[in-house]
């Protein structure tokens, strides 16, 4: 099943299972659309181009939240996992806490750019992880 944005149930589960006031690292697995989908059919951008536009603002939001990009790159293949699951881009982003992450995604600055991510992504996984 493809996933682009969180559901209210997934947010609730994350908040229930993630310790408060502890650093987290978000594992981002991304598959881009061939063509970005802004809902009006006129974007003229690839999914990767739309994600690049999102990334320009997102990194500023991450830094404002006290976070940092730890690692980003392209996977070469899947060693363990479904053979049909392929990802175009992987990121690890550290935040001071789950609270800092959710404050960031609810900010006006982030809300102004998230439509580029939604238009860009065909499928994704976002997994919060506690260190240690």
C-alpha cells in the first residue's frame, strides 16, 4: 500500500510510542512520481524536481527546529526486503525530540512548502527512531 502523508492513527501511535524529550532520527524512504502531481495537471516538473523545491525550504525548517540532516543518498538495491519495493532517495534527519518534529511540521513555514512534497512523492516511509 502506498503512503504519502501520515494518518491521524499513525500520528497517535507515534506519539504514544516515542519517548518525550529525547533525540530522534527520522528514516525517510522516498519514491518519486514520474511527473509531480499538484492536482491541476500543469506542474511541468518531475517528482524529483518538486522534491528538490520542497527540500530548499524543508532544510531551513529542520534547522529552525534544532534538527540536522545526518545523511542523504540513493540506495543501490535491496538486500533484505520485498523485491518489488524500490526507493529513489533515503534520508536520516535528527531532531532534538518528537515534539520538535511535530512543532516543525505544524509551523506556517513548513505548511507553505509541504505541497511540493505531496506532489513529488509516489510512495514513502517515515520512521521515527530513538537513539541508543
